[in-house]
C-alpha cells in the first residue's frame, strides 16, 4: 500500500510567534508511530523558523516557486534550488489560488514542476476544476488536461518523486468538500491517465485530496482506494486539528 501523505498548506497566514507555538503543539501532540508522511508549507519567509524547530519526522515545503532554474534578475522570485538550500523537501505547484488569481496557466505550472524536479526537490502538483466547469460536464477534461500538460513536459520517471493533489476549486475554503465518491472517481481517472504512460508509476504515485478536509470528514477520504492522503488548508492552521486528520489515517487505512 502507498504510504499516506498529509500536507499542511498555511497559505498567507501566520507570524513568527504562530510558527513557534504551532511547532511546539505539533511536537507535543505526536505520539507513537506516525501513520503518514507529514509536510508543512508555511509562507516562504517563515521557512527558516519552521525548519529550525521541526521534529525530524516532519518535512518542510514551499507553496510555490519560480519556473527559472538559474539565479537571475527575477525580482521577487524564489527558485526551487533556494528552497532546497533552506531545507525544503517539497514545493506545491499549480495551486488553484495561483492559477486563478495570478493567471498561472498549464505551461507555467509545467515549467515550475520541471524546475522543482531539476532542483532535486519534490513537486506537489495541484489540479482541479471550477464549479462552472463541473456544472457544464467538463470537470474530467479540465483536470486531465492539467495533468497531461505536465506529463508531456517531463520524463515519466520524474513522477516517482512527485505527488498529485486533486483539489476541486469549489471545495477549497468553502466548507463543502467533494463527496468521497466524486473524489474516488476523479482519483481513479487520474491514475488511469498515468497508467497509460507507465503502469508502474500508476501504482506508485500518491494522489491526495484537498478541499475542506477536516477531522470530521478525513476518514471518509482515507478509506478510498485511490486517495493517498490530503492537502489541508484551513484546518491545518490549528495543530490539534491537523493532528486529528493525521491520526485519522491510522483508523482508516488498515
Ligand atoms: P482548504 O484548502 O482545506 O482550506 O479547503 C485546501 C487548499 O487550498 O490546499
């Protein structure tokens, strides 16, 4: 069975004091064997604070990076290799808040994904349809297109270091998650798309769900055969709630 992965995406929340309190609460709440790989993605400026205090079992990630691999005159940008230098093991690419608010398109997301791999870091590729795309029957084609544009850019072996996160846009921050049945159907579709290129990679790649995951609904997702964990936004800002989601893995994937 693929080991579960739970990722906390803090988005633009937190201050230095919050980071210190959070790490203390998280470390204090961990007990026994941890049933999943854990990644915390704070705002980039707090990565140093986070990695200084993070328990060894938990890894740090960035929420985005530059598509450019080499240092250069790119004001405001941070490269994947700079994140690696800061002790980051993961970078989220293609989050819908960037696709929609900042108009990041599939080719930019693919360039970022490739840059993350080139830096020796692991990409978390976010995919997801809007409410309108779902209502008009285009959810599957939109999400497949987002995946294929990345797979067309990389060697398929690169997926071994990546994670796919299905996050329906309408479920993010709305309090209304996808139903487990809808999530399973989409995860299966994505896995089949990978299978067409590499049956081995389809078995190995972790596909996690994101969009209003909470302690109350986490078990329903973790029981699904093609859901390998969660990308958690709002609920990840509370260390106690995040831990409840993490330990829900232990009760659902037996
Ligand atoms: P949410 O965010 O858990 O607050 O819905 C998820 C995400 O945007 O990654």
